[in-house]
C-alpha cells in the first residue's frame, strides 16, 4: 500500500493504492478501502485549519455554567473551547470520540468560527455560546451524554403561510414574542 502524501493536493484524488483508480469503484474495489481513503483525505483537510484555545468563549461559558438550573447537564462536564480560523458554521458543538476522550478526557468540543466571532458584539457572542452549550445533553437515567438537536427546524415561509401549525413552532414563536415584550418593557423603564 502506498503512503498517503502528507501534502495531499485536494484537487487530485489520488488512490490509496497505485494499482487501483477511483473509477474502478463500480468494478468491485472494496468499499472499505475507499472509505479509508476518504477519511484520510478529510483528516488532511482538517489539519489545514488552525485551532487554538478560545479563552473568551470559555469565560462566557463559565458565567452561564455558574447560573443555577440553566442547564440540565452536570456543570463540571469537561468541555474544550476552541477557535478555528475558518468554518462554514458560526459555531459547532461536537461529542468527543472515544479516541479523543482517551487522550484528553473531554466529553464535548465547542468550536467557534473566529472570523465570525471577531465581527460580533458582546451580546451576540453570548448568544452563540449559549446556543452551543444548549447542544450539550445528559441523560440522568443512563448517565450518558448526547447532542441535543435544535428545538425547531422550519421555513419562515411555512410559518408565514400556515402560522403556528406545530407545537415546536408555537413554542419557538412564543419565545420570540416574549423576548420582544421583555425588550420593550426594558426600553420603557
Ligand atoms: Zn446549533
């Protein structure tokens, strides 16, 4: 088996082995071989991104974690906060793999897009950190961690046309209305 070059040119999809090409997939090249290759390519890609300790993010998170009853997971849950120089999302909360846990004891990694972060005001930064922390889930009965999905996945246009047609949409819009009322009350004070 040929070694994957360290500096893999992502535009050239090189096969793991010299004697097979990706075009041969349909002719019975073992799937697992292709999967390994793709994984190694992804890893090469990941290593191109820069990650560093997100101290500001951790400080905001610790402020939230010090509040009583805000989260349903243990407040001493080991979470690593990282900045990344470029990413599609604003933030990402991911569950650590067994391999990462064995090496670091972290249960979750919260990664924040530093480019986006730099352009945000303090309030938006807090909202983003709060959002990512809400993805941290813990099952009291089993003692196992998980990723909590978003409350609602819906198109604005459906709500515009059909209103609050589902409970999750209703809850979400009600939260928005309440926030607007609270904001207005605060401004009147
Ligand atoms: Zn999210």
